[in-house]
């Protein structure tokens, strides 16, 4: 104990008497542990000016550093680790302390700061580029149908909107992207399905897949729908890679149905060229589309389909979708021929049909009804909605999974006025909602 007090008196720039009066027993015990490592009894004349931190005011801090170093040398700074290690090996107090290595120069320090700033800028640029890609994807979903190829002859000069459609590789600059970003890989948002099983794609491939989904021969306008689940369903059906690829059997079925629709129109044109018949020339794809809708609906459990449509294409739908007997249809063209059951006597393109038949795809019976429409511009639409609602009510189909309706509209009746517009509002009423209604717009040349 006498040696310890003598050593402390030599290390501190105080007299032994002042040290004994100012230090408490607790600090002395700690300093005993620390100074014991110095082995000061060997070198009592060591210079202590090199370690000025060994004074009474820093004893608590030295104690904390020492306990932390005993637990794990990594808990303290490298300079403290060196100090305590040197002290353990017997180094004198004047040489145990080593100052931390200084910075090699101001330029290197500035380089490190500049590197941190550059990294921050790179992160901000990466975030901005990903947000720009998400904006580009949404632009295709909202406005891609404006540049879809709906004119097979390429002679239409109609501009759908006064503002240009800002999509495509040539317009990536409007979103803060450059041509150099086309080969960069970006993470896809959850609001698109163009990646399929991939979560990242190059920007060039993202644009190509979006153009294949929204800018080809089918235009899709759906972003005005407020239901997120419905929007996601449409995105998945149009954006998923390979969704437009068909098996050989499906291609054969579509070809056979297309041939039936075209041959029917060709026969009527050749036999009764002067008769008014409202043919389906240029829109024969309506027949395979309707039959596919019915097949999928039958597979999903639909048992009854009620249809309403304009004059155009009614005879073809009666013959190839509802499967009305051809002899009954042809008897209405020739006054010399009389059918066994002539019907109401109205013109042929006003009449409807009710038929129950077997669906060959689902192997289930399904009831097909085409409502008679003696007027023009689809005046029968609310009648179809009412009949569908009645069948759903009396069959207990509260969710519209067994009874559904299909409404076909001519482009003239779909202009936002008249009975079609009012039928849309009727369908939106909570007390009169008809679940399972499909609306198809038929143009004179194309199917939209």
C-alpha cells in the first residue's frame, strides 16, 4: 500500500498529501487496478507528462473504459485498447499511451466526404428512376388504348384526345429517364403483372411488354374503375406474359367458329343480296368471343344467359350462338317458304329465341335467351336487366353466379346518351344491382 501511494504521488502533478486528501477510497481502489498493470515500482522516475489524462478528474472515465476493456477489447476505442495492452505488458506510464493515428491528409478526408455525398446522390437518383418507371407503367394503363391499333386499314385520322399520348421509348425523357436507362434493371411495382414470375426487368423489356398488353389490336380502358380488386383482375388478365397464347385445340375451336360465322354471312349475301339483314361483315370475331364467354361462364357454374343486342349481327348470333334452326331463319327471307311455327310475324332481325342446350366444353346444360328488340338503339336493355334480376330472385341466386346477362351495344348507342346510358345507371343502384352483366360494344367494322 505504501508503494501504491508513492507511485500515485509521482504520477499526478500533486503532492502525496494533497492526493490523499482529495481522492476517495473508491477511486483509489480503481486506480490501484489500473496502475497495478503499469508495475510502477520498477520505474519510479518515469516521465508522466506523456499521459496527462491520468488525473483525478478523469478517474471515473478511466474506470469505465477499463471495465469495458476487460469485458471485450472491442468495446473501447483502438487507442484505449493499445494503452491497456501496453500497460499489461509492463510498459512504463510514459510510453503506454499512444495517440490515435491522425488523418493522412485533408484531401483524403475531403475524398471520404465527397464519397458519402456521392453515395447519397446515387440513392436519390435510384429512387427517382424507380418512381419514374412506376409513372410510365401507369401511363400505359391509363392512356395506352389511345394508340392501340384498332384500324386494320390504317386510314383513320381520328385523334382520341387533344393531348398527345406520352408513352413509348421516344417519350421516356418526359419521366426523367434517358436512353441510357433503357438497359437498366428496375424492380416492378405490385400494380402490374408484366413480370410474371420475375420481379425485376430492364426498362426496354418493360416498355415492350406494356405495348404488347395495351397498344396492340385490343384497347383496354379500365383505370376509371374505383374498385381496386376489379382493376387488379383486368391487369392480370391482360398483362400476364403468355396470356394471349392458345393451345392447338383452342386454336382449332376458334377457327371453326370463325368459319361458321363467315360462311353464314357469305351464304346470306349470295342468296338474298337485296334483303335487309344487318350483316356482321367485318365483325365476325363477335361469334367466337360470345361463345368463349358462354363456355367460361358455364364452366364457372352459370346455368342461364340472357342476351340483348342491336339489329346488326342478330341473325348470325341466332344461328351460331343460340343455335336456332337454319330453316326457320331462311323461311323468313323467302315469302314462298313457310315454317311450321312462324312466330309473331315481325321482321327477321327483330325476333329473339329461347333455347336450352348442352354446352360441349363444360358438358353442362345451359339456357340461352335472346330477347326480341323491335325498336332501335338497344331499347331492350332494361328489359334484359329486369328479366335477369327476376330469374336471380326466384332461383335464389343472390350473387349472380348462376344467372347472368350479356348486353351488346352498337357504337351509336354507346355515345353516352339514351337507353344504354340510363341502363348503366340502373345497374349501379344498390337496390337494383344485376350481378354478372357483360357489356360488349359492336362497331360496324371492329369489335372493341
